C-alpha cells in the first residue's frame, strides 16, 4: 500500500500587514459579527465577499430553533453574491467570529459544508479564492480552497 501526504501552505499575518483591500474586507466581516442572529449558540460569525466588480457583500450566521434550518455566515455571503451578481466572480472571502468574550484571538475556520460551497464557487468562476481567516492575534491568508479542502468532492 502506498502512503501519500497532503500538506497545506498558508500565510500568517498581523492585521497591519494585510493590504488595504484585505483589511477592509476583514473589517466588513467583523462588522457582520455584530448583527448575526445566534440566540442559541451565542457564537457570532461574520463573513464578507469581494466580487471582481469591487462590490463587497456581507453575511452572518442565521440560527433557527430548528437547528438544521440555520445558515452559516460564509454561505449566506456567498449565496447573496450568487443571487445578486450571478455573472460576477467572487475573488475573496473574509471570516471573523466573536463569542461572549469578544472577537476570537485565533482565526476562525469555515465548517466543511462552507468549504464545499467555496469549492463550488472556485469551480463556477474558474479562479482560486483569496481567503482571510481573522483572529485578533493574527490572520491566516489562504490562496485557494484546496488548501483547506483537499480531495474535495466534484463532478467536474
Ligand atoms: Zn459553515
């Protein structure tokens, strides 16, 4: 039996090291954490996507008493982009989260379902996503969802 290894490369940056464009996207994601609807988990996640036309759209988690109905911040932002600008590529995604103590120190990472949605977004527009996972201590900068989702499901 052969053993294969999958490795991931990403950058760790201080907020000040990010480009102005990336800082603005992160700030939008942070602002989204303040309006998320999370009365059950009290874990408030915000996301922001930037489109190729410069439009920035926000998303935040939307919980429901019937938990399965709930929606993550990342997909609410990605789907808003798809619903309102179907012909414009999404090029960047930023994610931030806060709990009762405030913004998380360590970067928050998207769940598997949202990673799969990002795989589809890359496939749809034929380009890798620039992904910013924000924490107050540092931000992970990831170019391409394959770094977070190797061997992803695809029918293409
Ligand atoms: Zn998710």
